[in-house]
C-alpha cells in the first residue's frame, strides 16, 4: 500500500535525522579539511595527503605499511617493488609539452622503486587534458622497465578519448591504464590504514577525518542513504514513481 510505503519512508527520514543529530553532538562533523576550505583542492589536499600516506619515509611513522596496503588493495603485487627503497613525489615535472602533445606535463603522484613505478593521475573536479594519459604513458615506457598507470576519479569512469587517443591508437582501460575510484578503492584503502595504525595515534584521527571527507564528497555517508536506498529498492519502484508523478502534477 502506498500509505505504508510513505510511512516507512517518513520513519527512515526521522531515523536519518536522528543519526545526523547524534553525530553532530559528538563532533563528527568537525573536519579540519572542510574548516580550512581544502575539501576539493586536488593538489594541495588530495594528491599531497595520498602521497604522504604512500611514502615509506612519511611523517606518519608507519614505514611502508600503508604502501603495502595500497599495493594489495589495488592488486599491484606483480610489480614486485623494492619497498625499502621506494620514494614518492607529488607534481613531478616531466618536461614541457611538445607540439604533438606526446610528451611533457606534470604527474600528480608517482611512487618510484628503482626502475619501476606506480603513476597516479588524480582527478577531483578537473577535466582531462588533451592526450594527458598518452603523455604519461609515453614517459613511463621511456623511463621504467615496469610500471602501472592509475587513473583516479571520484567515480570509476574511464578516461576520455581526448586523454587516451594517440597517433598509434587508443590506450585501453585495465590494459594500458587502470581506473580506480575514491568511492570504492581509496576509502577502502584508508580503512586498511586506520586498522593498521595504533589506537592513540594522531595519524588514526587524521586519516579517519580524511576518509569521512571522501565519504562526504562521494555521497557515501551511511546515514545519507537510508531513504535513498529505500526509494531505489526494486519492490518500491512503483510507489516511488507514483510519488514523483504526483510531485510533478
């Protein structure tokens, strides 16, 4: 019955509000990234923070534990990196962009271990540049004996044709480069990092805050989806359409 459906939705909405109110009282929304206006800053916030966690010599003091978790989570074990001698750079300059757009640019994050590398192109709000992944792939082929090129976005979208189409053909997702997402991959990896960190460490607090930030900007906060999940439930589609139809009348 439509009346029962509407009652259930109202109950879920009230539950969602109660959860939000409880989290607010506990200070869960006191987030340093939001307070400083850095929530969507691709370079200063996201690339810098991810690179610091990946760095075996980072200030987190966890050695290569976070990098190992990342390699495992992203299924990069076959690279067989020498983690003891790995280092991380942000915004590595690889030269000026040439007239054919085949070389040059800045790599957002790169993990280097001898002759091998993990290259991460990080996209929050920015659009793909012309032949961007082509240039990074060409650089990697010329510089390293083995590498993985990761394309990181909020959602798991493949890169645009403009970024991946070269004179010799198009780069293929999951072959030439690997799409990963904040929503599914990075948040899960951050949970691994939190689990690996000592309970009283300030690192655990900050990583948790960053994870909550990502859940917010990817709209994956659990309490925010109570009503939405009910609306999308297959058995409720007819009722949902009826409500939408009446709302447009």
